[in-house]
């Protein structure tokens, strides 16, 4: 059995000390405060957000910490522990979309987006970031960065949005805009909502139906793994996910095309109709028959079935039926592999090996094409399952994976 590295989360006092330490070293003074925002895993409901569907993230205990000091001019200086010698220094005055390149586009983009939204009180600041969220592994280090930044700016400039769920929606919008328009990364709001709205012991049911009030679009669902004697193992396959090579855009546009062909605004309408019928499988078959192209039929079948699985998963957890929850995870993965075709061999091997080692269910999480896998395992079994996955990776000649244990944790908060 191969060994495997487990990534431990920093506790808040460690995260705050590290971020403050980096701040003092680089900028030569103490910060005004330290804020944190978590990475996330999506339990089920993949590639459904842009189809007006449902998804179900939890916040990870792994967070990005940012130490901040406000300035009395319009300069923004940012540094990250990942590359502490690289201090990015930008003037917010006159900055436009796409005006910052590289990682600094994420935090600077948030200040820019808040100013674009009319919050002129947001001026210059110095920021130092440390993180224990793995990068580009589908666990949303980018939203951990933009959301910690948004909450920090809200704090130092006294915007007053961070204290309520409703207020946080303004901060989520700025974080999304930073990723889309400054960093050039397509993101639909799942990651930022998770980082800003999740609560400990719960998953966050996010409903992307248009027209729904942002407050009503999120509900807290019980997700107490300990009570059920379970753990959620996350395997970072180290096959770095790449959504920028056009695959994500292709999936999106084939869903939009299918909706047009079916005469609906989005595939959620199809999912709701199928779910409400007497025999959902027959209803779905009838819909698919109306589409000419086999690939499009497969994409639609994934989206409709996946949206349906989200509420079944919530119900399974609420009634303590871990076996059913595991089966739904397996079905989700099979659908993402066969119908949506967004898995890669590393994801499929990690899922298969997790099951072989006794997981109740396993699936890829995030956009696919690399990234991470989650497995529902009995309490205390995470290491054994992860080691088995590492062994299978070695047999297949893949890079060594990494692991962490996920517990449904808190959203963004002030630490110091
Ligand atoms: P994910 O969000 O799943 O981790 P993304 O590709 O969306 O993957 O975001 C990863 C990018 O976010 C990194 O390549 C880097 O540019 C930026 N990033 C996130 N966290 C940090 C950090 N702590 N320091 C520097 N850059 C970061
Ligand atoms: Mg991201």
C-alpha cells in the first residue's frame, strides 16, 4: 500500500499569525486585521449551475488568510506566500477590466469590481495572503482568495455588507466579477456563494433558477458526517484541471443549443417537467427523442438526471441513508464520465480505487478534466482508502495524488 500526503488545514490562529508575519516582513508594519475564506467541494450537482439547476457545496476547513492594511492613496500592493518575492503594485485609478495579469488579478479585481459597483470609499490597501487550499485542484482556491479579499475590503473600508447573508450577496457579485472580468476565468457563482454562505455542519443547496431572489436561492441542509459515522475524503489527483481550453465553453453552448431546440429557456425547465411526471424515465426518453444529435442527447441526459440527484442526496442525508447517498455519488460520476464526458483517467481511477477500498460512493467534484475526487467513507477509513488510491495511481504511472479530509465548515470570517 502506498503512502499519501494529507493536507492539514491551518487553524485560524495559525493562519492569522502566518498572514500577519508575511505582511510585516514584506510591508514593514502590522496589518489592520486578518480575514479568511474557505475552499469548497461540491457534493453533487455538477455542470448544473449554468443550466439554472441545483448544486450542493460545503465549505472546507482549508482557508486562504489575508492580512490587510488600508492606505490613504489609490495604490494596491499584494503579495502571496506562494511567491513572496513577487509584490504586485497597481494604481486602482484608471484601472480597466483585464488590466492586471497573473494571480494578482484575483484580489485587485475585487477592489476594482467594488469600485465599479459604485463603492468609491474602497481605496488603496496592502495585502498579504497565505493559504492551505491546494491550487487549481477544483477546490476553489480562487474564490477563497477573492472572497477573503472582498470581506477584508468590506471590513477595512466599512461597507457594512459582511455581517448579513443578504449583504454578502453584494460581496459575492464583486468576487465573481473579479474572476470573470479581471482574471478572465468563467465562473458562475457557485464557488463564491459557498465561500460566503456555507455554515458548519451543513451543505448549501444553491438554486440557480433565474428570477429567484438571491436570499431564497440558498438553503442550509443538514450534513453532519460525524453523526452518521462517516468521513468525506478528498483526493487531489494532481491532474491539473484546465477549463480554459474550450471544453467548458463547448459544454455550455451545447446545453444552450439543446434548450433552444426543445423550446425552453434552460434545461432546468426540462428537469422540473421530468421530475413532476408520473414516470420520469419515460418522460426523459420522450424529451431526448426530440433531439437529433446523439452527443446533445447525452449532455441533456446528464444535466436532467444530475439536477434530480441533488434533492435525492439531500433527502438521503436527512434520513441517515448513507448507502443511498453513496449510490447517488456513483451515479453522478458515471453520468459525468459517460454522458457529459468531462472526466480524465486520473479521476476515473481515483473513483474506482476508492470504491474498491470500501467507499460507500465516490465521484469527481468541480468542473472535471482533472482536479479532485470525493469519497464517502466510514469514520477512520480515510487514510486506508487514500493509500489504496495512491497505489492505483502508482500502478498506472500517474503523478502521486494528495488527500485531505473535508468537514462542512464555516464561510468567510474575520480572524483577527
Ligand atoms: P481553483 O479555484 O479550483 O483552485 P482556479 O484555476 O480557478 O482553480 O484558480 C487557481 C488560481 O488562483 C491560481 O493559479 C492562482 O492564480 C490563483 N490563486 C489562488 N489562491 C492563491 C494564493 N493564495 N496565492 C496566489 N495565487 C492564488
Ligand atoms: Mg477557481
